């Protein structure tokens, strides 16, 4: 299931209210009124973007918190390759009306927030449970694990996995429940028998279940599934047989198979597996056959996920081979710029800051200075330099600073602030600070500048845990106090939260209560208070949670804030609240919050709800989503490996959007 609350979309001054939910458990990756359009479908072989040839259902949508979302284009001219989605969709005019909103800081934050929140690690750090918790937990959990909020092997293998497998194998389970159970089992792992369950759904007549099965094999990092995924990704005769598609594997399943392969490669230490996957992606990207843009972008991002170790025997050679190809690929003007844009991020991820001769960085600098590039290219070049340059690369730093001041593309200018923060160094810090405090600097830009400074401070604190709060926090604080716009003030607050500036806590707390009726701004300020560890905010945030029964955005953000503040009871409160709810929108928010917090004591209640056939199917599906989140084998969400540092503006529907049907929309 790709269940996602469709948030308000501003259309010609009227609001389209939240109505529908889609599968997998959706994420909030942007503001609540608009989402960045992608380039959607079409082939990828010419400079003409074309239009989607077989678009997915629905159109651009935005979600509520939990994770990001930026949909692809809306062109309701036909179904996707495998059958239509479950549930109703929301329509609307082609494209998005409020372009300025696409440049707001919230989009970047929702795609990149996971390393900064690191929520599970914070919640479970030093956590202990008392004897009374055993009573609250009910059946299934043994006291031997009661010294931690993290689920034990016994919890997962004895309670959660059997329940998910039973429901998955139940013929009465609908598509939402089935796909949610597959994703949940994949995230938990620990059971090699689930591969057979996933393979069974690769040939399902339902599109959603086919792509969920392919992706699940990747999330579970099942190397035994590589050959099947390769065949589907390349649309071979065997791939068509595996997927039950005589006329060709549909583009969505091909894309999801690519991402699944990338996830397997990322976790594997086996260079032969990485080589095998690279060879197939090279074949897809070199093909003369016109293919859907989604497949090519998925293939590029699969290469980005290879996670090559240059110190490993053969690792440097494979890295150099992939980078050489990608450099040729991004220079091929026969490939549409939207696809090429992802090549910059792939090169940056593979190289890191190891371009010691600056050959690649100099090429990206030249790109940044070249006129008449498409906006995606400027955006990606800036982001790539942020990952590759060092403070000593004065030419790179100067070029990014110049583009921020004089560049034409607004989003690329905002990405410059992020890039300078990632590069670090006193010169870049002084540049960001000076621009932040200038009275002529646009209000829209200031949260980006503050976030750039916060990123710089975050990286410095990672290297030195005893580091004092940076002096630039005072400048951000003064800007926060003087900012009247709630959402821009919230962006400045998040920057202060990342910097752990507790001295600003009292003022942020007052502002949170002032914004208590503005779910988005109030929720972000609550998260900021959680990030900085301002314990005095617990009581007021708990009060907001109690009153947010019908406000899923605020409910989720405040629950995350309480988790960050070490509130060990928020999970139990949420599971109690969930049992009292019958509204799917709120139920989904509760399930997501429970999953993010990751408290093992909620597992029995979630299993009960998953197994209760009297509940709505979507409610049961969200219980599966939460179980997968709580039991996840990884500290950070699986798709953060893709979303972090991604140029989300070069979007297609299989990445994010179109009713919550992309891989980044899946919890």
C-alpha cells in the first residue's frame, strides 16, 4: 500500500481538501499546498522533454508529515503498465500553480532531514523501561528485553514476522495490506524465507504488488534475487516471464527493479555483485532503444547507490570506470537534461571529496558558469560541488558564492547555501552570515542561508562532540525574532534546532504556542525544540498532541519532537490513541509517528490491529507500515540513501509524487 494523505492543493484561490490515501504509507516531503513538478514520462533520448507516454494515476499531490513528496506531472491520459491504483485519486489542472512555493526550504528539509533527526538512535539512547511497562505491553514481549526500547530478536522473530507473513499469505488481504506487509518484512529482514513470498508477487496482475515485490527484494538486500531483478530491469524475455508481462515489463516495475538492485549493491561488500549490477545499468543507459525517462533515472541512481570502496581490491578500478561513463553521459546532448542532471549526483556520491586533481570539479564549475543550461543542470552542478569540494577549493567556493548572488535559477541559488554549508570553512561561513544579516536579502532566502550555517555547524559537531554552539546561531536567532512569516520563521527555527542553540528555546517555545493553530509552522517549531533538546517544551508539546486528534500534520511533528526530547511514554500514548480512532487520516499519522519513534512496547498493539479483520483495510495496512518502521534493521529510513542530496526538482513519478506512488513516498 502506498497510503498517503493528500494535503491541500491551492488551485485558483480555492482549496482541495485532503480526501484520499494511497499505498505503502506515505511520506511528507514538502509544504502542504504544492509539490515540485517532475518531467515525468517520455523517452529520454532528445532535448525535447516530450510528455508522459503512459502516466500513473492522479496528478501532483502533497502529503502530510512523515517524509517528503514531490510529484511528477499530471497528464491523465492512460493507465500505467499494470493496472490502476487502488482508491480514488485527486484531479486538477496540469502542472502546479504556485511556482514560488517549490523553492521553499521545507522541500529540502523533508528530503534531507533523516541524518539530522536520527530519531531512532535518539529515542533509544540510554532508554530503559520499568516493570510496569510489562503490563502495558500486554502479550508477546518478554521481560528479558525490557531494558531497552529497541525491539529484540525475540520480539521480531517470535511476534512481528509471523504476524506479517500470516496476513501477507491470507487470500483475503487486499493490495494495500499485501504491499505494506512485503515492505515491512523487507525492512525487518532476519527471515530468508520471505524471498519466496516476494517472488510470488512479481507476476501479480496488480501493478502495485509487482513493483512492491521488486523493491522489497532490494530493501531486504537479498542477493539471491539479483538475477530476477536484472532481468526485469532490462526487460529481457526471462524478465517478461518473471513479471507475467508478455508484451514487456512495464516501466514502473523496471524502475523499481533498478532501485531494488541499487539497494542490494549499497549493502553488499561483494564487488562481483556490484560489477554485475553496474554492467546492467550501463547496458540500459547505453541502449539505443527509446525507454521511459523513469527507467533511465532509476538506472543512474542505481549507479549512485553502488557504494564502492576505493580501498577494496578492484574497487577503485570499478569506481573510475563508472565515473568515466557518467562524465560522458552528462555531456551527451542527445540525452534529456532532466536525466543527465542525476548523473552529477551519481558522480559526486561515487567520488566524494577524492577528486584530488580537481578535474571533475573544474568541469562542474565550467557548467555552472555556462549560459543557457537547463535549470536542472545548474541545480545538480551546485549540489555535486557541495559533496565534492573542500574549503581549500577556492575557485569552487567563489563560483558557488557568485551564483548565489547573481544566478538566474532560484532553486539553484538556494542549493548554493546548502552546498557552501556542506563544504564548510571560515570563508564560506562568513559569506553565508553576511548575506543572512543583510536587510536587502529576501525573506524567502534567509531560511536557506540559516540552514547552510546549521549544516556547517552540524558537521563540525560530528567531529567534535564537545563543540560549543557556533556564534552564528545568535545571528539566526535575531533573524528569527524579526521574521513575521510563520513558515520562514519555522525554517530559521529548524536551523537553530540543528545547531542545538538552547538559549533560543524560550522564544521558540513562545512562538510554537503562537503558531499552535498553524499546523505546518507550529509543527516545525516543535521539531526544532526537539532537535535542540529543550526539555522545558515537553509539557506544551504534549498538550498540542492531546488536542491534535484531527490534525495529522501537527500530531506527527509533535510526536517526533517528543521522541527527540526523550519522552519514553509517547509511544504508549500513541498506541492508546490509535485504538480509539476510526479516522484513516489520523490513524495513518499515528502509525507513522509510532514507527518513527521505534518503541518496542507498541508491537503487541500493532500486531493486534494488523490481525483484526474488523478494521478498515487501510488501518490494518498502516499497522503493517508501523511494524516495519519499528523493526527496521537500519537506523535511518531505507530510502534516505536516495533522498539525501538528491536533486528532487529533476523528478519523475517513480521517484516521488503522482498520488504517493514513488519510491521516496514509501515509509
